[in-house]
C-alpha cells in the first residue's frame, strides 16, 4: 500500500446503505480523459461467480460503465480465503495505480478491508485439523473449547457462527497461538493516510431499506438463481451456502421453509448482519461518518469526490 502514488478512498457501511450507488456516481463524475476511477469491491460474497442477485453484485451494465475489481474471482463451489482476497485486491490497486487510475474501495466486509489497508498478519490453514473439528456436530461444544483456548476470540464471536468458531479453533490448535493474536496488534488502527467515509442511516430507515432490497431481489429472480446454483454440477461451497438469503432459500427449496418464511428470515438475518457490520466499522476511529437522511448519492457524493481529486 505504501508504494502507491495515490492512496485509495474507502466507502464503508452496512448492507443496503447505498455504498454501490454512491461509488458508481462518484466514479462516473470524477473520471477524466487522463485518469479513470476504478471500483474495488471489498465483499466476501461478491467474489463468487453466478452469485449475483443475492450479493447485490454490480450489474453488467455498471461494470461496462466503470471498471470493477475483486468480483467473480472463483466459482461458487470453491473455497476462498482472506489471504487470497488480500493478494487480489493488492494486485488490483497496484495495476490501477500504474495506469494513473484512482481506486475507490467499496467495503462491506470489515475483515477483508483490514487485510487490505492495514498490516494484518494472516494465519495459515490446517485442513486436517479443520476436518476433525467439522466432525463435531455440536457448535456449543466447539464454542466452549474455543473459550478455553482463546477467551479473547470467543468474546468477539457469535456463538452460532460455526464457520468462524471452527476456523478459530483450527488456528489455535494448528499454530499453537491464540487466534486473536493474528490481529493487527495493539496499534489496531494505525494512521495509513487512507480516507474512509462511512454511510450512517437511522436504524429504522436502514431496516426498511433492507426489507425493500430483499423483496426487490425476489422480484429479480433470486429464487431461480439459488435453485440453479444448488442444482449445478458442484453445488455451493460451505461458505457460499451460508450467505444471506442463499441459506434461507436453500431451506425453502429443500421443503423446510415456506417462501414467505424464507423471505422473512432473510430480512431478519440481514438486519442483524447490518448491526454487526456497523459495530465492526464503528470501532475504527479513522472513519469519517456522514449521516444520510434520504438520498445517499446526493448527500455524500460531493464529500467523497473531493478526496479523489
């Protein structure tokens, strides 16, 4: 990151806050004949090909208008790690910089953003240990074991987040170090010269935006998208199958939930996820928050644009 002649500008915010529409407006307004603005998506689920509607991935039309990076990196049945994302994003930023471009990072996944803009040490993988841990069906027992090995990590983790619990245990056992020790350290938010702008909505307005977006996804064909992925040759990876909306619609397609209930659950779980996203980002004192009352594009584009010039 230090070797870039121009630091990227970052837009952060919870799901449904309007990050993508703001980024598109800024990129189109600030692109000149000598310097193109590129969008780098920092989203753990947009890396998967064919997971388009449910991840709110930029449309083909948007991608034709503005160059996008770090989307459609792997097939939906493949595994993808934070380390792989960091490399992909870093390579993209260096390429953009080498062509006199300007990068706009659109971040919904806090861990991925930290890996890219800060010095985050990433632990290795211990697949045999992971396989053994996966054999334990009781997530509560796994969480209790994590609490014994690394209480700091357990305190920051949802007890129902099986994937993260297994990963933390895998690292604790395989590396001999606490999972929490692989964070950025005591200087968790170092000054890096990168401008980060956060979109803040009232809780009530954001909740309504989440519901509106889920219903719009259903209208766009979200159910068919999930069905096609489920019935494809390789199906979905464990991580992809846990994505918001995909998990609930898979249960519906398997006859375990009505469509109405799957939609309601998706809205509830997405709202809960938005709260967790806000909680993550609010810990970072470097983020400059802008309160949005109605129109994210009209209210925030001028603020971000001046930092790209």
